[in-house]
């Protein structure tokens, strides 16, 4: 993937700065209320889905967990910060 394609999701995420956090009642259904509300992981899921057409979450789940992002076959770690 070229560097410009890596930037696609981050550019898309910038469009959602200021969108309300999916808290309380909306948290358990975070995938269903996106893009009107986000959790941190739901924002990553949404932007990956829209920018690259990949689903970084279990299909039937209504939330996206950090584990979903870590173990998905479409994601990988570029660098580790210690």
C-alpha cells in the first residue's frame, strides 16, 4: 500500500473531530450509532471500513473492542511504543 493510502483513514477520521462520544446508552450499540456517535475503537472501525472496505470487527457484534482491532487479519502493528 502506498503512503497516501495509509493516510486515507486518518484524513477521514479528521472529519469526525468534535463528534459526540457514544457514552451511556449508546455505548453498547456503538456500531449502530456511527457516524453520529463514536467510541475510540468504533472510530477506527468506521474509518477503516469507509476508507479501505475492511471490517475490523466481528460482524454480528454491536461494539468494537480493542481486541477486535488487534486480532483482525486486516490489521497489524507498524511500531511498538515502549
